[in-house]
């Protein structure tokens, strides 16, 4: 039967790379509001989470929601614009199933930002928040989920810390699915829930190999990088 399934449906959950994405934005409405920070943490089979992409973004508008994420106009004045980093971001997501804690929020902004550049394509995605009920747990915010699962996390609304925490949660859920013999993405769709993201499993992963254009401004992470970040990111950029 597996041979009749499309996209990532027949793929092993534990053997499929996951790219955990987190955006900080000026608000809740893509288009009127814009992305101001993006991070991608990749979870490869048998490996610890790796930061693959991390930068502030100049949103081409006045900053808002600073009281939530702490990012100011001054912080992004010399940061790259989304169009400057779009190809880098796509390369960070390539070959992976996308994940986020409340993936519907991040996916709406990803769609808007890439659509206006003619770069969006459907990709398989899952939600760490809504993975919890598939395991008999209560869907909740990132902070509460980390407390429940004993994952160290300080809720600062930083893309890097949020995507890292969600990646650690995913590793817990991935292993719990395996323990319950939920082995493929198709198996996930048979757990009694009807989540919208299940239909995305019919898509294949991104295979982009397009090189990034030279950026007018370099990447601008909000926090200092680990020593091996440039080597890690250089492998895909």
C-alpha cells in the first residue's frame, strides 16, 4: 500500500529531516504585517537540533508589537529585507518537512512573503502544538508544552529560542510516535484527528538548489551565534 501513497505519506517519521521554523512579526495579518525575524532549526535523524538560519528582517514599515518580541526600528534598520534572504531560507527548508508550534500562523506569513516574490510552493508541514493531542496530550502554547515536557525554555519571543524549543518538543513527540508504532506520516493521519496539515503530507519536500543572490546587507542575528554556525549554514548556502 505504501507504494500508492504520494508525497511524504509513506516516509518514515523518524528518518525524515524536519525544519522547525519560527517568525516574529509586526502583528497577526500577513500583508499589513510583516516578518521581522526568522529562524530555522533542523532536526536530522540521529542528530541534535542544528540552527540553520537566523536573522532579523527589515520589514519595510514601522515596527509594531515591540512589546511582544522586543525588536525595535533601530534593530532592523541595517538588517536584510525578506527578498534578500528568501533563497537562503528556501535552502534551509529544502529536503525537510516544515514544522512550527502553531504552524498555521507561520505558514500564512511564509506564503505571503514568498508569494509576492513568486517563490511559494506547497510543502509538507506539521504542527508541534497539534501533535500533542495525537499523543493524548492537551494542545497548548510553547511555554506550557515545555514546562510539561521538562524542556528548559524562557519565553522571550525570539525566533531562535522558540524554534529551538519547538525542535526539542518535536524530538520527544517523534520518539513517542515510534514507541506507539506510528511510523509513517500516513500513520499520523489515522490517529482519529482531522487536522488541515495532514493534506500537506501529499506534497514532496522542497528540492531547491538555487543559489542565494548577493545580499545588500548581511544576515543580522539578534543574539550571538555559536562558533560552528557559519560552517553549518555554509553547507547549505
